C-alpha cells in the first residue's frame, strides 16, 4: 500500500515542497493573481502564508493540489518531494498532499464520525484490515475514540474541524495544506485545533502550510512565514510582527460611559427552551441595552448567544419573561450573511426592499459606495469575498434605517480590512443614536469597538460592564 | 418489574450479533405475522410484539401505543361487516344489511394482524437500527450506502440553514413595515437552494481532495460476520421454514366463513410462541446478567 507513496518517511530531511517561478491568472483576467512565486520548504516545516483576503493565498494552496486547482493560465512548476504535482494520480495525491478547508460544515461528507474517518480510505480502496488499523490509530491520536459513533451534525464547530483534520491525516499525507482552518472557530476551539496541528507537525513530522489572515495565534507554532501581497511572495523576517493586534480605525470616539442615555432594550426574566424535553437555554435572563451604544455579548460556544439575539428580535416565543424595546425598527444580521441574499447581483440585492421601505436607486447606490462595494454592483452576491458579503448584508439592513441592530458574529472569518469596515459601520450607527447588540467571539474587536460587554454563562448574563472595566477585571477572558 | 423495564433500554436482543441476524429474524417474523390469518397465531405474534415493546421501549410507551391500536382494531372490526356480509350467525341488522358474528371476528383478527405488524416494525427500529441497516447496505453496495449517508448529513444542515433564514426574515419583516409573507416564504426556498448549491461546491472539492473516484471503493466494516453468526442464521432460517409449514397448516385448517372453525389445543403453537417471544426472552436474559 505504501508503494504509491512518493516519499519515504525515514529518508533524511529534504525539500518537501518546491515551487519555482509560479505565475497564475484566472481566465479572462489580464491581472495575474500570482507573479513569479518561488518557495522551498524543508520536510517538517510549519509555514504560515499570510496576506489579506483576495491576495491569492487560497489560489496558491490549491495549485499544489491539482484536483481542486482553479482553471486558468499557469506557468512555473510545483513539486512535492521532487515529483511534479500534476504527475501524481488522484490516489497518490490523496496519500501525499492533504487539504483542510475553511468551513468545517462544508468539508464533512458523511453522516457519522466513523464513516467520515473511513471516507478517504474507502475512496482509495484500502483493504479492510489496514483501514481498521489506520482509523483506530488516528482516532486515538486525535482523541476521537470518545465520539467515534456520534453523528457529525451534532458536533461543535471545533470538533468538526478536528474531524476534518483527522480524516485527512488518516491517509497519512506528507504535506498538509490548510486554508484559513480556524477562521470559523471560537478562540478556545482555535487553540485546541492549533495544538493538534502542532502535534501533527512535530510528532509526525508532517510538513504544514497554513494560509491565514489572522496569524497571531499561530506564530508560536510556525517555523517560517511568508507574506503574499500584490501577487508576490516575500519571506517575513520578523515573526513577532505577526503577533500584533492591529488597531481598527474608528470613525468616532467611543460613547462616554457616563453619558445620560436611556434604555432602549430590556429583557427581564427570560426563560426559553426549544423543545418540551430540551434543556433551558435561557434561564431567567435579564439584560439592558442602552441607546446609542454598542453592546457586545460574549461567551463560549453554544452558550445561547444566537438564541438570545433571536429572542431579543422577537423571533422566538418565550416560555416566561418579556423583551421590551422602544426601537421602531429592529433588524437582525444572521451569522451567515447569505441567509439574507435573494437577488442575482449586489445592486439588485440592495434594491430588494426598496418597494417596501420606500427608497430609490440613488440611496442604494450611495450605500454601495459608502461600503466600498461600488465596483461590485453587477456581481453575484455569492461571488463576493466573505468580507464583502458581510458588508453587503449590513448595507441591506442599514437601508431600513434601524434603531436597533442585532448582529450575530459580524466579524467571523473576516480579514483586518473587512473588520475595520464593519467597525466603521457600527460607529456610524452609534453616532446616529442607534443601538447595536452583537454576539461575538472576537474579543479583540470587542475591546476596540464595544461600549458595553456582557458575558453569557449558564443561560444568564454573568456580568455586564463597560468594555474597559470588563477587560480590566478579566484574567482568562481577554483578547 | 424494575425501573429499568419502565424506561427505554439502551441495549437489547441481538445487539452483539452481526446485523444480518436481527434482520433475518425480523423478515421471517413479519412474513409469518402478515401471512398467517389465524386467530391463535395472530394472538401469539401480538403477544410477542407487545412483550418485546415493553422490554425495549418501556412499559409506559408501549401502553401509550395501545391508545391508537385498540381503537384501530375496533374500527376494522366494525367496518369489515359493512363490506363482507357473509357468515351464519346473524347478530343484528343495519337497515337491510345483516351483521354476522363471523364477519365481526374476521375484522377483529384483521385489526389484530395490522397492530402486530406495526409492533414488529417498531421493534425493528430497536433490533436493527439505522446504522446496522446501513452496514448491511454497505456490504451490498458501498456507493448506495455512501449516498444515503451523505443525504442524511445534508438534511440537518438544510433544516439549520432554513431556521437561520426564517429567524432573520421574522425579525426583519417587522422593519419592512409592509410585510409579504408569501414572498418571504418563496424567497426562503430560493435562498436555501442557492446557499446549498454554493456549499456543495466546497464539499465536492473536499471529496476530490480526499481521493474521491481514485480507485474501486472498499467498505469499512464495523460488524464482522463470524461463525457464530452463521450458526445463528442457519438456525433462524431452518426454524423459519418449519414455522412456515406449521403456520400454513394451521391457517389452511381454519376458516372464518361460513362458521368459525373451533380452536383446539395443538402442539404446533408452542414453537410459534417460542419464536415470537424470543426477543423479549433474550432481552430479559441480558438484563439478568447485569443485575
């Protein structure tokens, strides 16, 4: 079985990945995404590939894996252990180069964990005996044995991503490519995942290449880093610069803590659960959001933040308690902006509610320009980047001139530029006297943008403080 | 009965055997139950189904099921005379139609047969749950098993996305003042479709990256077929054949019309009863071991 493997694990260190003068342009585009990129990685390297969304990180990674490479004009060479990647057949490629994608939900194929673990080996026609051994071994390595029989849909995001990693490694690839693997995870799940990845790298000697726009959590594990900008790849000399939390440019100062603002949203003694036999998700929760402020809700995965937002928006029937608001217009930005899209182009998307809200093409156009999406007017919403999608969804909601904006994970998976843009939109909203309540895992964003912070725990708000006060008091829970 | 029998049991009969064993038992039981139109045999099958239901699903849940099962038997019993006006013992007349005792009894037996079959189907979900059915299907056709698994994976995601869209719509519809529920529902479907298609592109990439279509598929087997399973299967099948002959002779000798044959004590009922009560007996034996 190991005969198809192109490299022998016991061989002395050699060049695991070698990219020479690689250039790539998408069809119909004169502007190449990659220009003359060269990269040599030794066996056992842990390489970070940084750069903003759209800088070509994903394209570069996918060119190492021809099975998923986009169509386009390509020149230069990519070789793994000295073998050109386009010469490897599908089975050899799966055994040599593993690929983990950003979205944990989309890359899981099967219904149960054991079947997902077996999927790749089944594809390769691995004999049953060897398959059992590989799956057993890999499950132990990742501690999957406890949830081996679970359904994949019932796993948390962090476990799903760990499963995606394990189900790739069960084929024992020599090189592992990961495209924004932690962008959809909360900070604790991110650390767990990175730790597993670190063990894969150091204990198994697997060469790892991670593309990311938020490298600060990974710097400690990396042995080298490269920055991709304007199609060119440059080594990062000073790794410490990747640790920084860059400041978000805010359009206005935070609201003064002692400003006499009234309450715009009051939830009192809210009890809620979904089914008759389910556990309570909200247990007598009290919450107050003040007018003209940005209120952040933080807390672990599955602590009920999204449920609370839905309840605040009046989309759920409470079993007990009440939610009162004086906001005339309340809107909700769902966790995935695609839940709001119904039209064929970004321009039409912003016009979708024009009849019902009474605004015209001019306002919609101005909104697109304000969000920096002017050039995208004719593009399909699904063809926009994650950050652009988020801004488009925000724009659609802002046209309703909301007094209360509820946001579910507004910065999930966004790069620095898009996060800054979301911060700017929220600050603009606050200047108008509107209120924002956002559920988020992005503590760095909270520290820089939010005025008030509540930590959710055990179905209640454990504490509510001004942002400064909150982070001053916290020992564990900080950016 | 202990507390354990009142609530749903975690482990049950045949659970330590290859899935083909409970599957074989269930198929034979269902065929016998549905083919044997003879009151004593129906009663035995019904008793077996109820006994196993009480063991596996709990007494209370099984008794709850009787709330629709008993009225159903009564309904079939009452409806049957309206369709078949045969028999010899006239009970009463509705208008010009006579209602005969035999016809009523046939209806009762028919209702009982339906309920027994329903009980055995529900027992099937415990004796041979979905993952075991899939394991059997996987041996027969790996591709079909994978397709079913992928579909089962899609359904909860679809529901979750739908809920997210509906929540956003509910909140935002109020902001839109002029609400248009019909259009919102239509758009929910469009959004759900677009979103699903978009995500499935990435799933396709993930499949290709893991060698989809690279070679002839093999199957990961979680259940191994061992000699004791072969022995159990042989036993079940030969017992099934004998019971089939017994049930056939019992049914052939019995008639509802024009007068009901008399039921007599017969040795052939004993093996039939033993077969029907087997899962309950196995379950009780399993319980005992851990007491």
